[in-house]
C-alpha cells in the first residue's frame, strides 16, 4: 500500500494579485491536516493580504 503524505499549504495573495505559497507542515493523515487547518483558521489574520487560504493536499499533488 502506498503511503500518502498530506501537506498543509498556505496561499497568501496581495491586492496586486500576486500570490505567495508556503508549505506549513506535513501529516500522515488528511484528518490531522484538517485539524491543524481549522485551528489556524480560528486565529485572526494579520498583514496586508487580500486573501489567505489553507489547503490540505497530497505532497507534490493537487486536488481534483
């Protein structure tokens, strides 16, 4: 069986539409990734960002 590593990815976009991506942390399960995502989203955002988004994705992959 192939083990999937899940990654919490932060995407922060500025008002000029430029976006920055950062890997936050890796997880062995999607549920663990989602738990941290929900915890982070409960903290007020800071900085001059137009949008802040967190996604749990397979490492090196994308959601379908």
